[in-house]
C-alpha cells in the first residue's frame, strides 16, 4: 500500500551531472521505506519548446507530464547543482510555467545541493527555498550540501564520507516523516 508519493527532482539537464547520480541514490533510499512510491523527474527530459516565447501562452504538450507528476506527488525532493553561484536556468524554466498557486502550495519540499566548490550549492538552495516558499510549499529545514562533489562521491553518486552519508540518510528518513505528518 502506498501512503506517500514522492518525486525526486534532478534540477539540471547537464549530461553527466553528479546531481543526477545523487538523485538516483536518493531514490534508492526512499524505496527502502514501506509505503513510499518514488519517481525520478529529470529536467533533461523537459521539452525544448518550453523555452519558446509562445510557450508562455500555450504550454507545449510535452510539459503536461511534468505538471501532472508534481500534482500527483505528496512531496518533492529537489537536487540542485550550483552553476555560477545560482541554480540552473533549466530549473527556473521548470518552475515558472507551473500552475499558480496549486502546483507547489502546501507541498513538502526537501533540498540537496551538489557542487564542485566548498559550499556545496548553499547559494542555489537558499535561492530555491525562497522561491518555493513564495509558492507556499512546506520547506523541510534539514538541507544537505555536498561540497567538492568530484571527490565526495563515488562513480555511482554515493557519498563517500561516512558523516555526510549519515546526514543524507537522516534527511531522507526525516523528510518521509515530515511529509507523512503534513499529509495527515
């Protein structure tokens, strides 16, 4: 029986992104919880037509599954890299055309940052918290920042450091509990 539908959102379309690997490892962790159904949403699959000026008035048909998956999810876990001190443009392109306010309103959201730098995508995660908060999402306060991603992750995207891996596990279990409580 599924009591929690969760989407892990890979917030980049960059080929070979470490954020995608981390997203897949998070999915494995969520799948270990009884009653949790988890799906990956990879922004590499967004329709390119979404960037066309006419998409403001008429969303491309290929965008509908992205809207529906979030609408059907009880909770969303966003994994974002840091590009030039911010989150990727493709993530903004995903957020802006979503229905307002219902697409994120009262939906629990967790954040994990992945970056080559030593702050582990702190800036983009704080920016995303502000945007998702503006959209009335319930922000889970335990964020994870994976710094020095080239050395912090193995080839599968698993965190090498025991302490940080423990933080990731704590975030996942805490977020499941948080989302279940908010769902009722």
